[in-house]
C-alpha cells in the first residue's frame, strides 16, 4: 500500500527545431474512471517563458519549501497500487506543438512522520511523438506507462539524475559538477556534468555505470555530489534513480536519492562560499 | 464474444447558451498502456444538439480488455463544449452484434483547450452490457437522418416508438419538438424515453416487439438507428442492454402516406 499525496513531473524537450512550446500542459491521473488529478500547469512556472528546445521542465508542489513554481497538491490522495497502465496521461493546452523526449512522474508517499519518500510512478523515454491541440501537428494527449519501483536487490545498470537548481539569487553555477557512487567496495560510477546549472532550471541525465550494482551494495555516504569549481551553486532538489536497463525505457527504477527541498548548503571549491562535496543521503 | 470492428461515439450537448462548439473532438481508447485508438472528429454542434460519430475500428477491439480508465474524450479547440451525455458503443458487423461500452450522463463540466474555461479531456466510464433478464426502465433511441442532394429527407411529422414485452404494451412514446433539431437532414438525435412498465429484452423476444411509426405524411428517411435499454430510471445507468442495431437503415422511407413510404416498421432485436 502506497498512498500518494503529491506529484512531481519532470519532462525534457527534444533537442530539435520547434520542439519547445509556450503552451500549458495538462496531467490527468485516473483511477477506475475517476480523475484523482487533473491539472493544467506551465512548465515555465507562469513566467511565460515556456519550455524551450532541449530544456527540462520540473513541476512539483511547494509543500516542503516553495521549490517548484506552482502548487501541486493532490486533492484526493490515491493508492498507487490502484493505478493501471491507462491511468496517467499528459496533454497540451495549445497549438504550439511540443516534442517531448523523456517524461517522468514521481509521487510522494507520506509515512506516518515526515519527510516521506518519493517513488517513481511512470516514465516514458526516447519519445518521438508531438503534442498539440492542432490535429495536424500532434496528439492531444499521450499515455505514460507505469514503472516498477524495484527493491534493494534490483541490479542497477544506469542512473537517472534529476537536478533542479534553487531559485535563490546567484544559485546558478558555471562550475562542473560530479556525481560519484561507491558500492560493494569500489567506485561503480563517476560522471562529470559540464553544462552549468541555471537558476530555477531543471536538468535530466541518464548516466551509464561502470559496474552494475544494487541499492543494498551502496555504502554509507556512498553517493557523493561534488562541485569542481569556485562558482558557487545552490541546488533546489536532487533525485537519483537506479535503472534496471542499460538503454531505453526502464522497467524498474530504484529510488536512491530523493531530496525535494535541498538543505545541504551551497557547493563551491571556495571554502568561504560552500562545501566542495556532500554525501547524498540514501532515500528511505 | 466481445470483439468489435466498429466503434461509435454518440454525444448530446447541454441545452444552454454557448453549450455548442465547433471544436473538434479527440477520443482515446487505451488498453494496457497502448492507445489502440487516438481519433479526431470534426464536429459543429449547437446547444442541445446530438451527433453520432465513428466508423470502422483500425483494429478489432476486445471490450473485455477495457478498464474504467481506458476511454477519454477530449477537445481540440478553444470553442468550449458542454456535453450532457456521452455513449461509446461497439458493433460487430458480421455478427450483427451491438454493445454499449462506456457512458456518462448529466455531465456538468465543459471541455476546452483554454484552461480557463474547461477541462482538456474527461474519462468515460464503462457500462455493463446487462443480459436478457436485465430490467429495463428507460430506453435510449439514437437515430440520424440521411442527407441527400436535392432530396427532402427530413420530416416535421412526429414519430412514435412502441415496445411490447411479455404480451403487454410497455412503452409508447411520441417524439416531437424537443430542444434538438428533430429528424433534420444530416442530423443525429438522442432521445431518452421512459418505459411505462419495466421490461426485459427476453420479454420482448418471447412475446413482444418493437415498432417505429411515423404519424404524418411528411416523408422521412433515416440513416442509422440504435436502441438501448437502460437499467436505471434516472441518472447514469450501470447496465445498458442492446435492443436494436441498424447501422444501415434497411426500411427505406417512412410516411403515413403509403405512396411515399411505410407508416411503420418492425425493428428486429439485435443479438448480444
């Protein structure tokens, strides 16, 4: 039993001409013929800046600290076990066609005591379709298939990193950032991300691992996030999922890190501005 | 059997100002994460007006695979539409089989792409097909009138539906002057009719029948006619029983003037 009481939607636009959109999106979550969730939202956070070519959008509620631009409560919490493969659909509200690349829906499952845990609910990857209200340009809506949540023994062959940079002043950085995972006594993955992180912007990366591993193999403080420069960075939210497939759409996603409201401080190689690295706590 | 090769969507618009729409519709049917249908329809509906959309299904549809989250109706434009009733039904032509699949009634939401005035899509919940012993308290007549060049196919004459079951007259209703464009050329009509006496399909087959008659000499030429029995006296039915399926009207013209057409026709009860 897993009662979901709020949602995060992460969507990356394809990096091709006219792929971006200024239109609002629409997400429905339907269980047994009832829409438990039916919300329109701008990925641009209502600022009118839309979702550009190659960009990633991040939408969540602000229950834990005003990270996301739009409140996103689930009016009626739903039981994730009641979801079917037909339950979740993403649509668009206008004729500025959008070309999605990857789309991920995360749900928060509240425990008896906060902070709760985040579980992947549905994912589509490597999409080739378009969404538009204009029937000549694309589908009105698309389905999102459910994804399994795996367990501590699920063999992880790739990692999905979702990063949302805080909207605080100067939160952005041009410094490179590195994610490293140690499991079973060795480093199983090291990746350096070099594109910089814009303030209030989201990023989604599929990262190959050197050696497949399991969540149970991960050592204490085994997931390390480092900054490799002095341009200080303040993340807003970070998720790390372990994927069971080497390529394509995963069947199972194991939550490794789920920080919805970053509280680990600034990152910088300049000691006066922050820490150069922080261990990321394993998700409960 | 639950395999259908034709899918039809019947809708009725609420009879209120600005209820109609010229925005296109979008119907999706999803089975186990696959959109087996993602179909757009061009429509132009006035307030109170009904329409009957559909046709051959791209692949055969096994209705046993549908769930309550499978069917969604959406809109493709910002001319808001106020649906009142929606019925999705399947046909198997070769077997001459008809089945209601999903239905919503007495809706209050609007559909519109502009998020300020309505939803983008809405779910259409499944209905049970019932059985020959399901008690029928209302019937739903869906009929459209053919449109032909230089031919006055529509009628101003009232029509009447009569149903006999178990040797008794259980329904006798005249249809005239509803808020819809009644029996006009190229138009569809959605007529819910109360049964005076609840009845079953089995009773109709055993000692009864269904008669459609025209009560005037303004000749009328239907195109398609479907008749369903509804389990509930009001509200959304949880069981919808197939009674008559005429995807191609076989009886020609109808008129009380026998030189112009038949004053009445017997409608065969369809297989389930």
